[in-house]
């Protein structure tokens, strides 16, 4: 099931990046775009958390990690949107950012004890080569 969730997420994120690229080409400021997106998303999450009765993290270590993730999200989204708005093809910036999958795959081995093999290593290498060929 996780694979289908990932495919649906990919479609949502691709459409979102195309919207950002169109707005950027119209001259809409990146910070303004992100403010609207995150404000509206926060409302969606509040409704979702309330409806699903999700338990919010309360442990200080968890909250600190979430604060760090929020800061990284702020910087990462801002930089990605700047790239998407100014790249000759928005897909170039998205492809480079998409290498995060390779980074997460490799770092997860040491950090989270995830599995890894020579075929997975080849996949990571092919991802990097593919992005280099795409953005050249």
C-alpha cells in the first residue's frame, strides 16, 4: 500500500511544483506563495488532526526534532521554489531536489538501520547519473 501512497504523493507534488512554476513566471514572490501554502495547509492539518483524533507529540525530544524539521522545511521549500521559479525548466530544480531520495536511502542505513545492497547502491548511482543527464 505504501507504494500507492507514494505514487499519489508524487502526482500531488508534481502538480504543486507546476503551479509554483506558473506563479513564479507571473512574478508572484516565493515567500508569499509559501505563506499562503503553509497557512492553508496548517488549517487542513488542524481539521485532520481533530477529525482523526491524532495524538500530538508532547515529549521535548520529539518537539525539538519537529522544530528542526520545520526549520529545514522552511529553508528547503524556499530554496526549491526559488529554483523552480527561475530554472529554464522547473523539472531541473525538482530533479536535483529529488536526489533527496538517494541521500535518505544511504543515510537511513547508518541512522535507522535500513537495509542496503549492491543493487540498491546501483539504483542510487543511476538516480544521480539520471539527474546529471537531465539538468546538463
